[in-house]
C-alpha cells in the first residue's frame, strides 16, 4: 500500500529542486555572459581577453547554494562578488609598485586609492526568468504530489472493496 503524500516532503522537494534548477541556470549565465537574456556590458579594455567575470573562473566556482528555512540562499566567499552582481561605486587600494617609462627609466608608484564605477553584470537574482523557473518547479512537484495522492486514494478504495 502506498504511503499518504506528505506536505512537508512536498515543500522539501520543491526547495531542493529550486536550488538545483536555479544553481544550474545561474551557472549558465557565466557561459551566456548575461543574466539570462540581458547581456553584460563589455570590458573597457577592448584588447583584454574574455569577459571580466570569466577570466579565472574563481567567482563562478565560489557560488554556493543552500536551502534555508522556506527558501534558497546563494552566496559567495569572495568579497567582490556583490559589486559585480549589483554594480556600484567603490574605492580600490593600489599598492606601491614599480613601472618603467617609455624612455626605459624605472620609477616608483606610491600606494594610493582609486575610485571606480562598476557596471552591473548580474548573474544571480530575481527576474522574470527566475520566477518562471520557480513556477515550473512548483508545478512539476504539485503534479507529482497529485499523482501520489490519487494513487493513495485508489489503493484505499480498493482495500475497502476487498473487505
């Protein structure tokens, strides 16, 4: 005899499936170099190879997901992930270093702060595509739940007839 479907298990399945589906799609955003269909702004340096967010792959590998309470949380241990995902202004400390001039003379560049304005290059977040993925996961799980419930009711009805 099948077990009665459990609503707590339904929620757990939905959250687990949401975590997997969203993590997969957010990872694909690095391949697409876009937040689904919204392309990232190109790098300022046209000679630079590749997209800024894909050069080493460290940020992409740092993205972690987990089910927390009644939702899914995405996080990264890298401090610059948020500024890339959301965009914004900030300052960067440039350490003391040496440069060589065009004439071949070496000179020292002292430590200083540099301001920057980072354009948004979103790869994680809410949007119409994210909402559609969540809706699809919920619909699929509700359909499975309904089938399990129908099988349970049918088996109980057959047991009653047998008595």
